[in-house]
C-alpha cells in the first residue's frame, strides 16, 4: 500500500510513500515514525524489499510478521513460515558480536 515498486507504468521510480504512511498512523506515533523513516537503515530495508525481496533478511522479516499473526486465536487459516522453521535461518543471517567495553581513558 505504501511501497512504490519499480518498472511498469511508474514514471516516478521506486520508493516508499513516507508522508502517506506516517499520516495514516496515530498522532502519538507520527514523530517517531518520521524519524524512523528518515534513517539509513529504513532506507536500506525498503531498498531490499523492492529490489531483493528474496533476501534472507526480508524473508525473515515477512515470516516473523506471519508468525506473530498466526498466534491470534481468531485466525482460522495459519500462514506457513518454512524459513523460520528451517536451519537456513541460522546459516544465512549474520550474528554481530559487539566488542567488550573497556575502561581505558575514562578518568
């Protein structure tokens, strides 16, 4: 609804309808969402979503949302989440280990 996919009869190019998205959310959330949508990480996520939808990070995100929706008791038909169930999720996603904090030069 807020993504603008590349190609076809889209003269503007691909992207995300930030203003429409933010204004469609509750007023209390809008300042946070404006800041979030302006980050490089959000831009990288939208770019991956548009141009590399089969990337493991995008698949992980989509299936995590599906898994959350599957937990609703009123949901009759569950959506399969094979990526989350497979060992591939552990092989393809990167684990980043932060360095230990150091106290050198604090005083």
